[in-house]
């Protein structure tokens, strides 16, 4: 449901309700708390339209904690007072199985009680019922007519569905010109997906002549509107210099924007770019973050890059420790040199004596351990040289030592190793194996995905906003491994995790919540 349509519950009877609606419908959300306060006050004064608006907020979980039972009580009260839009929402409870069993017949009856309002999102849902035969006999002709009634009110989900119908020939003859027409209307409303699809129409010459300029223009508008797929493809165009002037810096900016919206390919390639220092300055810390996220999204090829990045980071740590150790040793060597100078001058302090005593002990130990340095053939080492030799020994030890890993890192490494092994087996043995063996390997990959999901869920339950965002996206998109469904799409679960991520300060979750609202409205 579009945000501006959520709050149209009728003409306000009080100034408080009027103010609440203005604040809630305004693009500027700085007065939201005041709006909720005014709305509650209007409800207490008995305004049924205000009660309906508040129920919509509880149903959507927008600006208040989601509470389906509170919302239902308000809708029932509003329906008794002949607010037809409340019947539509009560229908959604039956349609989606919220607090009750799914009952499409009851849902459709409720939707038709609200149909005289001719509100586009109500019409869209009714059209979907006609198209899918939910609560009424399947009737594609009726569905198209009702979709058009909503689309002509500039309702984007209906415009997009009509484009699908005519492009794919669903119940009608394929008509690319008509599909182009509806995509163009949705694109003019700023819908990023529509702009992206329209770009491909111009590139491929669907319903129109091929037009490279219009392809680039529509692709840019798609990216600018925030559509992750469009951003990723625009980045690719800037990198390759095909159909657009090459600009690697600008290409990386669009790639990163797409990655920040959890588009898997963009997440992977952003991590690789940071690792290789390609298109952007090398940054192993950023590379680790994006590559780990790519792995959590099922991009197994990120594993090899992640392993190399971790090795480089560890090597840098060891070299830095060795450098600091060498600096400390040189400092001691200088102290020894100063102590020897004062000893010669007969002005040696107690601290100088301690320094020289320490130097003698180090020299003795080194001469025992370093046979080569103690042989007659070897030149006599100065104190400074001995200290440098010690530094080199420390450096070598640091480079060869086994680095301890945390339990989570060991678990992650085990999962990655298993995923790589399974992937390699699938690639090298595909032609040799029977269908049953291939299915078994696919099942192993699915189990590996489940292990990754288990680790991710643990982090999410510990209120890690990044993990909560990832869980939300996975439920939003679903996870498949070949033909095996690892995680079914679950919009309510996706909404739960994305809402928690948003509450914990991850603003990226809002884009996912908006997508869920649109998907639910299409249902």
C-alpha cells in the first residue's frame, strides 16, 4: 500500500484529527509523535474516522508497534459505523490468514463491500482475486478491466501487473506496445523497477524501435530512483564503457549503492573491488565486511577472496608487530650505546649499569643460540647488531606462529570449506554422476545454506542490526539451492526482522519494508 493512501479514513471532524492526517501524510516526518498524540485524543473523543486511521497504523505497524488485534477491534467498530474501507482491511485478515484461517470467499465478500469506494489499492486486490480465482471464479478479462480501473488512477502495482500480462501474454495475446505503455506510466511515477524494465524494452526493441539513448536514460533513472538492479547494471556500463562513457570512479559509486541495498552480485563485487584495489583504494577492512555479507547471501565464490583477505590482514598485523618490536630493540641498542659512552667517560649512572648488564645477558643468550654468530669465522657482532638479530628472530617467529581464531571464525571457516568442497564436487563430477547423486550433492549444499542461516539467526537474535537486516532480506527473497527450497519466502517474517533492524538503527531496512508493503498490496 502506498504511504499516502494509508491514512485516508474519511473527513476529519475535529482539528486534532485534521492535523494528525496532515502530519502523517506529509513527506516531512518530524511531527509524527504529535500526529499520533492528536489521533489518540480524537479517538478518545469518539471520532470513528480517527479510530479507523489509528487501526490502519496498528495493522501496518507504521509509527506504532504492530498489533493486529487492536487493529481488528478498530476495523470492526468502524465497519459497524458504515466505513466501507474498514471492510477491505477485515477482508485482508481472511485473505492473508492473520489471526484466523485463510478464507478467500469471506475475503472477497469483504473486498466487494469496499469496492464502491473505487480506491485503487482496493481495486487492485479485487483484480488479483479475479485473476487467481480466489473467492470468485477465475476471470482474466474481469481482472484486466479492474486492473485498468486502478492503473488509470496512477496506481503503480496495477500498471506493473498490466505490463506483465501484456508482455507475457497472460490470458491475452502478447502486446509489447501495450506493455510498453503501462511501463512508461509507472516509470513516470518514479518507479525504479519500471524504469529498468523500460530501459530493456528500448535496448531490445520491444514494442518500439531500439534506442540506445533512451536505454541509457531509463537505466539512469532506475538507478537514481534507488532500484538496486538498475544501479548494478549502470555500474557495469560505466566500468565497461559500453553504451556510456567509461568512468570507473562513478561506476564504483553506483556499485556500492547497489551493494548497500543487499543486491547479492553488487555485494560480492564491491568486496572484490576493495580487496583488489580495483576502481577504489584497497581497503581490506571494507573487503572483509562485504565479502562476509556476500557469503551470508549464498555467494560462495566470495569464500576464496575472503580467505585471501584474511591472510593479508594477518600478515599486515604480524609485520606491524615486528616493526614495533624492531623499533623497541633499536631503542634499547641506542641506550646500550649511550651507556658504553658514559662508561668510557667515567660518568656511568646506575641506570646505565643496569642497561649494560641486561645487554650482556642478551648477548650471552644469543651467542649460545646462534652458533654461526659465535664461530671464529663470523665477525664479532656489535651490541646494536646483536639487538637487530634478536629483532629478526622475533619477526620470524611472529610470521611463523599459529594465529588463534575465535570459535565463530573457526565455524565460519568450516562452513566455507564445506561449501567450496561441495561446489568443486558439483563442477568436476557433474557429467559422471547419476541424477540421484547430483540430488544428494544439491541437498548437501542446501544443508550448508541452512548452517549459514543458523549462524545468521543467532547473531540476529542477539540484536545485531546487520544480521537482522540480512535475515529480513532472506525471508523477503527466499533462499533456493538449485531446485531445493532452503528458506521459503515469508513476508511477515521478513517484516519482523526488518522492523527490528530499523529499530536498532539500520536505516537500510526501510527499503525492504517498503518493498514488502508493495508486495503485500499486489497479493
